[in-house]
């Protein structure tokens, strides 16, 4: 074939089978924690040194702090460091790890070392991921297993990526003993009952409720629940909601007066939402909005509270005598009240997609793909759950899967940042050109998937040409295919291809 020119440039759709199929290596070892963030290397280094699986440290950090280092503040006394330890656990872990308390409270790596040492101290013989999962409480273990099964496409505080590889094969029963959930007790049926310390609220027999007060915890879900059980707290809330799943714990009966809002407690119900007002895009998830809206709708119906902003209000807006400002300006009131009125039914729709991808790559070479697409549904897309998955067929292992960048061979990436209804989102990921014997055109199909919920939006095609390494492609030599004319035509077209190209995809 002519030196320096493209060999066989064949549209896969026209010449299916005529060119050699890419050679994929699905047995390649997986990178447990990848991405561009320095945290990825830190979790790997600390985990390897201390004998704790790096993916356990990274996923704990994701679950407890969304990969953000948390410092003590006036409003946060429960959750510290990169893994969200309580102050007592952080101090103990620091001692075990041989780092100072001050370092563990201010330095990301020292806080991870403290957490790893604490975990290791619970069972020095623990080696595997399953061994360590067995050391965690039931609710943390259940969440970690769910997170590890689907993988994480997270961002550190600087916006750099941390990718925890999906492990769909993880044993969902790992480490579960015979521990039982606390039974009964909740006023709201979907909630789990876990009583606050009796000195942290006032027993009463209320039937009149006229306001619902929305808070955020400025700490973790587990940390808030344990704080309301702590006799030193002198505070409580009726309900606490978990960011990632919308799971609800009730801690004070609705008839009793929880101490959540200084001098505005007598006829109100307080709902705490896991998260930080300064990072709404990481914590105020669609799952939490939807489940919280269902709870508020139930309370509003039960006590005849108008389903409007004002009767349902933020702590910072309440006529109380505190200086709290939660849940802050990042709480989407219009969306929340809309969900309260409609009972929290989400719809997922997308359209007007464009794909920006390299026009050509050589085998082994990587390139960046950006998919831009509009959210036409009524709920926001989350970093955690709204993803680009392979389709045609669905969940196909992609030939352009890049280990350490993708969540799994069938999930390229999550959305780059939270996307409100009507806004346009981007999905950015890298691809690696597979080994080919002859130059060919690959057409990889993707679709949006709301993890564990639904596939939606148009089919999105990433089309690019792959040339073999060394440039010694031998043309499309499949004998008797009758495609030589087409191949030659495509050769000309290939020479004219721009370095990058955009394709528009229309759909729903
Ligand atoms: Zn509050």
C-alpha cells in the first residue's frame, strides 16, 4: 500500500466483516482507583503501604465526604478529614498511624492514614475487600457495596477526577451477618426508626404542625445520626435524609418537639439533609430531593401545611433566634416545591446531542471524546448516577475502553457536573484505539443511563478511524468482498477528514 497514506478506510456499517475486527484484551488487569486527581495515587499508595484495599479507602471517602477534605467548624463537630471520621476516631486513628492529631485534622494524607490504621486495628488479619467490608456497620457496608458495584466517577475539590472501577461482580451479601434493622417506631412508613437521646428533644403530644423546616447537616448522615444520640448534643431533628440514596431515618416522633431550630421548634417538623451548603452540586442529589419531597408531601397532607415555599422553608429563612443559614442558596426551591406538589415523580429525557471526537487514532493511542447533550427531563442529572453507557447492545464491553479512566468496560463516564432541567451537560472521557491489523473505522454506540433506574435519550455514535501501529496497513484485503471500490472512495474521504469533527445526533 502507498507509504504514508491511509490503508483501508471503511465505514464499519458498510463493510461489516470485510475488515478485521479489533483485537480486544478483556483479561487486562483493572486499575482499582484511577483518574487525574492526586488523590487517586494517594489512596493507592497509602492503601498498599498499610494493607488496606485502596478502593475501600477511596469509596469510603466518596461516601462520607464526596472526596472533599472536611475541617471542623462551628456547625460541624461530627465529620473530619477526607474519610469523615468523628473527632474521637480521628484522634485514635492518628495515634495508631503514628501521625499527630494536628496533621490528621489538617492534612489529607494524614487523615487517610489515620482512617486506614483505625480500620486495620479492628482486625489486623483483614486482607481482602470482603474482610474489610465485614468490619463496617451494616448501613455503611450496604452503601459501600452499592457504590463499589456501580463504580464512582468523582471529582476532588479542584475538579480533578477520581475513578473507582465498577465491580458488578461484588458479593452483595459480603460481611452481612444476622444484624437486624430496628423495627417499627417511625411515623413515616418508608423511614427507619432510630431514636435520638431522650435529653435532646422535648416529649410532647402535638397534633398541630404548621411549618416544615429544611436543614442540611454540614456533616455526614451517620455522623448526624450519632450526634443526635449523643447526650452532649442538645439538638435533634425529626428526620435525617441520606444524600446518595434518599434513605430516611426518623429520630424524634412528630408529636415530640425536636430541637432543630432554636426558638422555632414548637409547631414545626425538622428535616436534616446530608451535605454541605457550600457544595450543593455534590450533595443535594436528585435521589435526596425526590425522597425528601415525598416526605414533605406526606407531612403537608397529614397536618394541612400548604405545599409552598414559606410554609416549607429553610432554616436560614425561619423566624428564629439563630444565625444558621442552611440549606443555603444552592437548595433548588422551585424544583423542590414542584416535586412536593407532584409527589416526586422524576422523568428522564435528553436531546440535541453533539459528539466531539478525534477523527483518527493509531492503535494504542488515546484521544478525548466530549458529548454535549441537553437535559429535557424534570430532574437534574447527577455526577454520581447519570452516565454514558455502551449500547447496541446495551452494556456491551467497549473496544475503546480505557482502564483507569472509564468506570467499567460498559460505562465511559458520569456527567461532568450537575445539570439542571433545561441546561446542557457534557460527558468527557478518553478512548484508546484498539489493535487492528488494517485501518478501519469504528462506530461505538452509547446512550445515557440513570444508574439503577432507566436508559434514556438518543443513541450517540462515536465514529473514528483506527490505523495499525507502524503505518504498514495492508489495505482491506478480504478476498471476494467486492468492496474495493468503496474502500478506495473512503480512502479519499479519509484524507480529507479534519483532525477532529463534530457530529450532531438528534433524538428525544
Ligand atoms: Zn439547620
